[in-house]
């Protein structure tokens, strides 16, 4: 069943409820098995601290808001002026429309028109679907312009597992490489997680570790999915966040500098590229005219206890 109130779209199926925001096309809340899996925000409010937002055509930060593509230099608005960065793309405050609605799924649509700093055109479709095994988010980006364009995608869910802070939550993050960040939030050189406090390849409590790092070299299952598991202190309190092969990076953020988050929840952000990719080229996707890319990720409640494994 679906419903709509003001700028919200509601999906209800299989003992789950997801609420989507037409402003930005992101996820306002997601409940499964009678508990909140996302640290969302109330109806009638706009997303604080990036909660649930769609980060297209680039995720995270872009140094000085400037980049070169095919020999042309482009300058974007510095919407993180305190650090001199452009951040989180161009669609998170734009009005999305409902292109399809049927039963347990909805497709949100937005056409990103050429503009200063990004003179390219993208048609974006995001399908949100509930199934017995959880919520799936599938994005298709199509270059509807006349020239090739740079593209990256990310999402910004904050995960909750019933703990007062994330310190006691148990994290399993199967990533072999981590990027540090400088004082502007821009990535430093990649390094192995081996021997560092950022090694969560075996499940363990987050503890006092402060996280605002991108991870890559993800260990994948035979079906190509990489899976992050976050578990709480009580049976049935855990959740999985999975990404397909289009998402090679995960930004993990414990929200320490944000008063409304401050380690209450953990952002695990699927990304096709890391921060600053428009400048460095790492993970950057080039879409030719009429070319499309589809990427998928999802969340599912779990009953397993990582701490007992």
C-alpha cells in the first residue's frame, strides 16, 4: 500500500514501512519488525545532517568546488563555505516526482538540467521497493545531454540498532582499505586497515573510534554483494546494509561533530566514488550520451548476534 501526505510518499508491506521525501527524493524513515532501522526525521521537517539524502552527481566533498572534465574547467557553488568545498551534489533539495507507484514499490524521478558548474543533463530514477528480505534502493542515471558527463552517486542513511550511542554497537565492515581525511574533510592517501582502529573485518564494538572515513576493497559474496552488519545488545536488533558492484566505496560516519547526531547513529553511505573524485578521477564514472548506469543497495533487519559469533 502507498500513501502520500504533503511531500511524503509512504510504502507499507511485509511488516515494514518506508517514508520517502519528495524534497530530494531520499528516505525519511524505515521501520521493520516494529523497530526503526534509520535515524530519520519527522514529517514537515527538512533533512538535517544529510539524513537519508540522495548524493548525485557526486557524493561527499569536492575541493574548491572546481574540476576539469574533457579539457574544460568548471566551478560549482561552495555550499560548504567554511571548508571551501562543494558537497553532496545537486539534487538533495530539489523536488522529485512520482513516476510509478504500484503496491510495495515507488519510482521517484528527477531531471537534472545543465547549470553553472555542471553543464550536463541527467535523468534520474530511484526505485524504492519493500520485499520480505527488506528495502531495496535501485538508481538509474541516464545521460540525456549531448556530451559525455562525469557522474557519481551516494546515499546517506544513518543506521540505528537500539543503542544509546554507537559505542556499544557491534560493526562488521568487510573492507581492506581506508581513506583518512584532512581538516577540510578531503580524503588522504589510502592505507590498509590492518593494524589500525578502523579494521572491522571481524565484528567488534565500535567503542570510542571516531569515524568519518571512506572504505574500499570490499569483500564480496558470490552474488557480488558486499554486506555491512551492525548489531545491537538485544536479540533481533541487528541490520544489514548491502551494496552491489556499482558501489565500490562506503563512507562511515559516527556524527561526532553534529549535535543532532553525536554518535547516536552510524551513517553507512554507499558511494560509487570517494570524496573529491571529480578532481582525482578515482572511481569516477563517465557517462556517454544516452548511456545509463544502474546501481543498487538495500537494508534488511537481522536476528543474528555478531557478538556471539
